[in-house]
């Protein structure tokens, strides 16, 4: 029994060392593995809600995940505040779970045939999280009145006069969501028929 435990600890130690060796390379490999095997289902869990997202969005997220870095030595002094979880299932029953966390490192786990590979990840600039948020809350299309349609608008972001959120152009009065809710032109605020 003692010997068994010793061998077991050795295997665990070797396993951990392998993962620690080049975590980012292992992470990239797992992502490529998962996309090659093909996705069966992708779920997003936020609060109590679990929502299925399209496989197209899932593939897009896997691509984005390649820009997320796997860290060797995370700063363990503070723990991440988890806002949700993203779970990918491959057709061969591999599972990848990624925590959704803002401005902090977070955990990811890849499970394949009973083998668990943990990762500590960092999403520089929260680009991955923003992509998830865009998929979960798609913005309505830009709505302009017949006059504003023919105008040119600066590409710099502006402030929505209703919600103080950002507008697509500094020349716009409302953001897409507020304009859609009011049924008005996003640029001038005139009622749309
Ligand atoms: Zn608004
Ligand atoms: Zn208008």
C-alpha cells in the first residue's frame, strides 16, 4: 500500500510538473484539440441561469480563447470573483470549463477521458469576457431615420443622452438599446415610423 501511494504521488507530481512546464503551450494544444474534435454543445452559466449558445458562437469563443494566456505563477493573494462559467462539450465528451472573471486571473479545467488538466488563465483587457457578453446580450441594429441615413457620422464613441452609456458615434443622441426602446432615430432622436 505504501509503495502504491509513493508511486501514485510520483505520478501526480510528474503530471503537475508537466502541466507547470509550459502551461500556455498545453493550453493552446487543448484548444486546438477541442476545435478539431468538434463541439457538441456550449453552455453559459450566469447566476442561476444556464443558456445554450450556438455552435458558431462557441467556435468563435474557442478562437478568442487562444488569446487568453495560461499563467505559470498567478498572484494567489486575491481570489477571482466568478461571474459565470462557460462550458464546452466536444462530440467525444471532452469538457472545457472556463470561469468568467473580470480584471483578474481565473480558473479553467480541461477534462478528457478522466484526465483533468487545470489552468490558471488571464484575459488581458477582458477581450474574452466582452465577446461572451456580446453573445449573451446582442445589441440591436443601428436605426436611423431617412435623413440621417444619408449623413456621415464620426466613428468616435459618444454618450447616450438617456442611459449615459456609449453610442456608436459622437454624433448620435442615443445608444442602440435606448433608440430601439423609444422607437426613434439613434442620431437625431426623431420618431421612426
Ligand atoms: Zn442609452
Ligand atoms: Zn435622424
